[in-house]
């Protein structure tokens, strides 16, 4: 397994070396600015200090040019241990890889000792810094922004990330300070969404895959709040990993942040090629794990159930454990299954190899001629059962779409296509074309609907 120097930096050839990091103390509006720059509500924005903990990456485009934006947790320099120290390490890594820094301060509250400490860190970074006085919605705040001169980082730019005031001027300045674009944008790469209930080891699994502390790992459930994209390479192929917040049952979900984080996780599934549904092997597969697998099934992604924390299992075979999992996962018998230990970093490469196989299988397109020849053989081996006095007749089949592979069967009357016979045809497709781990769509269309 090989990883890029930092996967996010080389997720796009055109944005290589064009990384802009947003830093500042907690609750000054960094995530609001991030969302404004990338043009969508990707980062969680709440009136609560410390909402963003991990580095969050997004692509921005302005006047036909692209660059990478990094949102970071609020920098608290005097804290020791706990989340603030973990956040600080993430911020330091973002600053190190960035080519330009946006230092956000709060025009509403004015200069604070924490701002002065952060300014000292950024001056030592010896990189271009734009000082942004955010929340400058009024003339009074814009005039008061001159106080930020004392931070020693030049003239502050007044902006409002919420309304967008001053952001266009900021973007012009950013483009002028960044190195020129190089190369062409690459083709789409496989996206793997790491999902699961809280505290099953999702973030530790991502870090084990990357071989670095990419996201914060804590024993406390709910550490991850955003859906975080991370690009890297495996066996010479680019992959994007998406770490998501733990998904609880709706009745146990807290309002506000946790609901937003859950929504991000669901959206990550909708845009993923394959879902890695992580379960705690020491606890077995429980009802909430099955619900989450159902979310992936609904999104029609590939599906790999990943039994993590295998290092905690003292006895019992992997085959027996897989059999127990599959008995409960009866609604998706085609799902792939892998055992790993993120802590010991075992089983990681086989998992990634399987994930790539599933992603490739989702892109598989079968020619109409051979597909119809197979259908005729399958129907001859097992003719459709009659429904009363009527009988289903299959005329031909085609595959109009991939990801997920979609097969349209043209028949005399779609209402005669019994669920059991649909499952029979689906199983034959899976066996013949190795669709293990791949959700399929089978559509039965009456001949009168063909037009």
C-alpha cells in the first residue's frame, strides 16, 4: 500500500500546491467561510465553539481556477490533553501542508489574547497570511477592524462569511497569491464511505489505512462530526476515503449537531461507490449495524461489512463469525465481508483490494447480445412460474446504466414478475459476472411500456 505525501494535496492534479488553510480560534466563523468558498454547506456550522475537530477538505473554484480549501478546528494553544490538543495537532498539519493561510478573527468581539497567540504561530510558519476580520456586517465593525493591525500580520480584510460581503475581493487576492494551476483534472476515483454506529473504530480504521493520524481518534463516542474526504493511493490507484459520524437510532440522536452529522453521513453514502459498514467484532452484529447496512442498501452502493476490533476476540474462527453475521444480514446475502484490526493494522490491504474489486464491478457493463443469450438459458433452466392462468414471458434484457448496474427486462406483463423469480435472475447475474458486494437494480417493464 502506498500513500501520497498527504492524500488531500494530490487529490487533483490541477490543485496540487494550491492549498488554502483556514485557521483561527474557536467560533470565529471558519466553517461558515469554508462553506462560502466551496459553494455548498459541507462543514457543520453551529453557534457552539469547537464544532469542527478534524481537517475538512473541499474544492473551490473562482474565475475558472481551482484550489483546495482546508477547514480546521479552533486553535486553543494553552490546552493540554483532550480534544483541544488533538485539534491543535490537526491544525498544525494543515498549516504545514498549506501554501496560503486565512487567519479568521471576530470583528464583533475584537482582539483577544488567543488571537495574539495564534498570530504568533502563523508568523513563525513563514507563509503568506491573509488576516480576515469576519462578521463585519456593520459599518461600525468594519471601522473597528483596524484594531487587528496590532497582530502584526498586515492590514485586515473585512468580510462576512454569512452574507458573502467581501468574499469576492478575498478570492481575487487568493488567486493572485497562489501558484498557477498545473495539469488536468483526473477522472473520477472510487469513493469509499466508512460508516457505522459510534465507537466501532471508524476513524482508527481510516488512520490505519493511511498510516498517519489523519483524523482524531478518541475513546469517546461521537468524536467525528463531519464527513471528511481523504484521497490517497493503493496499488497505484487513487481512492477517496470518507470518514463519517457515528449513526445512532433516531430516538437516541441529540438535536442540532448530531442530527446534522447524521445527515452528512447519509449524504456521504449517496455519493459513495462502496460503503464500508464497520461493526465491533467483540460485540457481534447488532440491530443498529443492520439498520446502517440498510442505509447503504437503499443508496445502492457497494456493501462491505468490516468486522473491526478482531484483536479483542480470544477464541472462535473467522468462518464461524462470518456465518453468524450473514444469518442476520439475510436481506443482503450478496454483501462482501472482511475482518480487520485497525489497532494492529491487520487485514487492511485485503480490505482495500476487495473494495477496489467491488468498485470496478459496479462499473461493469455487459453487452446486450451475450446478456440475452444467458437470459434464454436461465429461463430454459427454470421457467417462470404461472400466476393463475397467466405466464410471464421475457422478451429481452439490456443494461442501460452502471453504478449501480441496472438491468431492464422487457416482458409481456411486469405484474407477473414474482419476487422469487426476480431473485433467481439476480442470483444468476451475480454468479456469472461476480457481482459480490454490489447492489443491483432489476427493472421489469411491460412491452406496452417500451416506448
